[in-house]
C-alpha cells in the first residue's frame, strides 16, 4: 500500500483531503497511533482507495462513501472549524440524522420534520445535522423563516430579507393562509427525479416552536413581536475528504443578539427599534439622546427574558464570548489552530465589552467545514 504522498497526481487534491481526514479520525476517534503511513494506522483507508479506483470519473462529486460514524465526525469537525460561529465550544454535542438513502420529496420532508422535532426537544435545543444525498435540494436558506410580502404601496409586511424567496413561492402557486408579520414559509424541496415541490410546515410547536417577545418591565405586548426557537441552516454544504454534501441542514441554538440586534433590530430587517423606543417613551427627535442604543439593549433584554421564560435554550453574547475564549484555550491545549472571522465572532451589541473584541483572529479555512453553496471547494 502506498503512502498518501505517492498516489498518482490525478487524485492528489482529493487524496490529500481524504488522508488528512482519515488521519484525524484515527487520532481522535479510533485512538490509533496515526503514523505517516495512514494505511497501516487506519486500515479503513484501503477500502476508500479501492472505491476511488472503481470510480467512473476522477471529477465525480462522490468518490467514496463515508460511514455514518465518519459522517458524524466530519460534521463535528466542520462545526469546530466554522470561522463564523462563536458557539464552537459545543462541537462535540452534535447529533447526526443520516438520510442519504432518502430520495422521494415527501420522505425528505418527513426527515426534516424529524430533524425539527428532535432538535426542538420542547425548548431544550439539541444540535443536529441531517445529511441527504446530492440528488436532494432544499431551496430555503433556513428551514424555518418568516415570509416577506410586498404590499401595493411598496411597503413590506414581514421579513424584508425573504421577499425574493416569498415572491418565488407565490409565483409557483403557494397560497398563504394570511399575510401578517410572522408567516412561516413553506419548504421548497427538489430531487433529481422530481421538480420543486412545496410543503407547508405544520402549525405545531413540536416542529415550529415560537416565542412571543415580551419585556420584564416595559409593555411590549402591543408590538406583537415573536421569533422561532430553532435556527436550521440549509444553504451551506458539508465539505470534507474531497466530498461535498450539498444538502446537509444543521442547527445550533440562538445567541440573543442574532434575534434582538439583527433579525428584529436591523433597519433592513424588521426594524423594530422605533416601535420599541415608543413603547419605552423615549424621544426619537435627536440621535445624541442615544435612543437607538437604549432601545437596542432593552430589545435584547426582552429576547433573553422571553426565551428563558418559555424554557427555550438561548445564550447571551457575553457568555457566548467567554465560551469562545474557553474553546480557544482548549483547542490550543490540543495543538490545534483556531481560525475565525472577527467580524462575525464579535457580537453586534457591546462588542468591546466582550473579550473576543480584543482577541486576534486569522480568517483561513480548514476542512472539514461548512461552505456556502457558491463557494469553491476543490
């Protein structure tokens, strides 16, 4: 058996990635002594190389077939290597739903419902990765999102971010039961053997748990704000070992500022700060009164209070920042480099009050990793 470096150049890139992945798996999971000759330290590589030899095309997307255990390990490492995620301390807690055998759109939908049910867990959020084969496509950027409806006067009801996708669904024949600010979008699922099919998510908190956003001191009830409990990303691919799984939705749990500062607070999103300020009886006549800052803080207080009152897992940005610094220490103790995108790691509220603000970071990509669909891999 040849050492990885001696493999013919036709497969060099993929083989280097496969060998790196197998070596890491051998070291961290199989607890073998991963020597330079990985075929001796981890015999599974022999099976993989045989699969490569039997491949019809060196440029094929799927050159070898990982086991479920290898797939779960790849998902955990992809999370550990995710430069934009502040919550990587919890990477070992990831669960896998291996649905590579599922090809029918209705069965794909059933599998996604199971993901939502298992991950939501009555508010005790579990981190889950569901992997399908590359014949399956989910057009939604996230499994749970609110619609954005364009009104006749040009105004928008709902989430402005989702206006283009909402228009696409309406054009395809989707008929929403109502048009208010928080209408759950249906899923648009496509497979190689079927065109795009629309599936409405059930109005059931077992699958789509929503939290009304109320404040412990101010009266926010008239604002009618709420947000869903589970962020499930579905527009990123799982990339490892020369493979790219283009349908691999996954979730962690929310950091409060994702909802309070961005989803509800951003001027290009729900833009709730003026309404929050009015509910607090703040004057909005001058910028130097810092009414936006006051409203922003109290909106984030409301999000954290509401999720905790509802028994839904969430983390504040100060705790998340501390956890990232602990993650950084633990990784260094294992002689592993931590890369990160500073602009994403630093919270959008009170950034300089968090230790991550003062921490130097290098934004380089290690694999396994999750990549946005239009990003090159190999």
